[in-house]
C-alpha cells in the first residue's frame, strides 16, 4: 500500500503588529478585516507601514513589497525633499503663533491663574507660566485643543453628510506623527471617532477641512487604495492640491518643540 502524502505546512500569515523585513527595509504590519488589498504608507517619521487584509500570507506580502520598490523609493525621495523644519518655541513676548492660518503675536500678561486666550488680536499668556517652558507648552497646546475642538464640531457634520457616512465623534489631542486618525467604534461605541492633532489648527481652514474629510473617508475605505481616493475626490475635487499644500505647510508648523533657553535670567 503506498504511503500517504505528507501534508505541506500551511504558509505563514501576517500578524498585526509584527515587523516584516524585506530587502533591508523594515515594515510595520497592520492587518485589518476591512481591507481587501495590500497597501503601503511612508509615515511622516520615515517609517514604513504595510497594511494587509486578514489571512494574508507572508510570501504574498513580500512579493507585493518587492513590486512596489520604485513607488517606495519615489516617496522616500519626496519625503527627503519635504523634510520637516518645525520651529521650537521660547514663549517670549511677540513670538508668533498661528490659528486657522492667521498669525497672532504672544502677549505676556500679569494675570495669575488665567488660561490662554485670544483677545484683541493677541494670544495672551500669563508671564509667570511663560517662565516654565513645559508649563507654557501645556497651556498653549490646551488652548489649541479647546478652540480646535469647538471649531471641528461645527465642520464634522457637513463633511460627513457630503461623504454620505455616519457622523463619528471628534476629539483633539496629540496623535503623534499624524494629522488625524479614525478609530472604528466597537459594540455600543457608536460610529467611531476622528481624532485631530491639536497642531493642525495652525493651518488654514481649508487644510483642516482636508484632514477631516481625509479621515471621514476611512469610514468607508480602510487604506489609501484607488477606491479611497475616488471617494475623497468626489467629496473634495481639489483634494490632491490640498494634500500637496498640507505636505508643504505642515512641515513648518509648531508641533510642541521647546527652544533651549534658560528662563528667568
């Protein structure tokens, strides 16, 4: 009686969160059941993310990455050309801060216990808080979060309606190296949440709208495949131009870095 054939082991599958090394490049893997295709992202910090559907084999992913080398090289060159030149802040009188594209100068005031506020064309900060760079940073970023959230709440519903998606909740916080993120809602959590980086509110309003629409499109499409861009383009025909403006202007806005200077001398 002939021997039964030995079954071949199942090919290895990608696991969410793993690192995949292909030809001296390392990719952070993100697996989503909502995806149907593989996709690549060059993050703002230069790291590489591979987005994959469930049950995607490692061999398939490696083949996709190798077939995308020219795309990756082009994106990396473009990133180098647009290398961030984010300023640092000293929290001194007359320093310039932006809100929705307009510039406002900092005015240090003798007003203990008061929060940062925009008044008479000046951004007002208590001078005692300004002496501690970390406290001043917290105070100003808290102001951006507060006024940004108020502004974004009025913009989310119109864009959700235009894109024919359910309106999620919105939050403003530090989201690392992204301008915004969309998180799906679990059971009993509603329609998910769009979180916007507080720093995005330094940009002109049309670019903040672009970030909002960009994240809302992810309610329908998880990655940045052609279907995603078709959806975004229908709601925002000028999205490619706005993306280019965001790439250029975004590298020049304050992300919270502190200048090295002694305070109180």
